[in-house]
C-alpha cells in the first residue's frame, strides 16, 4: 500500500464518470500553513470589528484622555497610560476571552483537523490584537496632539512603535496562558479583568508614581508597568530615554508566557 505525504498534491477527476469525458484530472493541494495563518488573521480581524464589546475598548482610552483638563502638563504620561490600558484590555482580556469562547463553542476543535498548529493559530490571533492596539495608540496620540499639546519627538516615533509592539506581544502571551489555564471563556474575562485592574494601580497606569514604594516594586515584576514607563520615556518631549530594563522584562515575559501558552494550549474545552 502506498501512502501520501502530508500536504502532498491529490489528483481528482473533473468529470462525473461519463465515458466520453476526456478532460485532464484536476490537482488539489492543501493550503499552506502561511495561507492558513493569513486567513485566520483576517477572520479574527473581522470578528473584532463585529464585536461591540471589543470596539468599546478602542473608545474608552480616547475618552479618558479627552476628559483631562486643557494644558495638562502630564500629557505624555497620560497618553502612555491610556495606550497601556487599551493594550491590556484588547490583548490581555478581550483577545484571550475570544479564543476561549471559540474553544467552548467547538470552533478550535474544527481547526484542529487542519495543518494549523497551536503556535500558528496564536500568531494569527496576536496579529489581530496588534492591529487593534496600534489603532488605539494612533487615536490616543491624535487626541493628545489636537487637544492637549502632546508633542512626540521624531526620534521617539519609531521607538514608541517598538515599545508598543513588544509590550503587546508580552500582554497577549500572558493572556493566552491565562486562557489555557482557566476553564471557560466567562472565567477568562473575569480573571483577566481582575488582574488588569490590580496591576494597573501598581503599574503607573492609574497612579503616576504616587503610591507606596512596595506597590511600585510589585508592579515592576509584571509587563504592564514596563510598557507604560518605556512608552512614556520614548515619547518624552525632551528626547527619547532608553532604559534597557523595560525591554528586557517585556521580552522575557513575551518569550516565557508564549512558550507556556503553546505548551498548555487546548483545542477543546476542559471536561468535568
């Protein structure tokens, strides 16, 4: 008996069994992994824009920023804070909840029969989260520029984009790990929101360094604080400030949490 290698071409007849049909056979190929990743990323983006709850978290950071009094001297700080909050809600809370919901409803189980691996699936979902986070960043920065005198140095634009990229990857990886460990979508949303609120108070998102020292030390153990601080440093009107500690912590969280998220990823809901 001969076997066909996975992903190999398969030849099928084009006719309906008619004796006079002389048309050549048609070759059908399974879609490549890169094509599956692209298709899933496009589907995830469509799902995001159709979900009012996800879009709400695009508006909230912009609205919070717009409530600041005119001439706010901490425009840069608050812009970084609102972008950090928006990234957290988009990729640490909403995105993992959507993955868990797809798992609960059997959508991931159907994908399991395709060549798409767990890591490839998480990559495409992360791509959708990155697009949403950068949209939040653009809207917050535009609001700050027009209404509150936010001025970002030219050298800080690329550095800020790099910070947002690394920070979003770290938060998304942590969110996917949460989704893998928590039993269902409802629990993922509740636990994610609890963690996000607690860490926001400890990470200069809601309190700009005005809390006790132990709170700042606690926040420095997690990626949220380093995303906020690194972005505020990158957009400093006096010129970008580069602190490698922020980048090292973000990269460590991104790599470690991503490896664990893939390791414990579940295509099907937990039974029992």
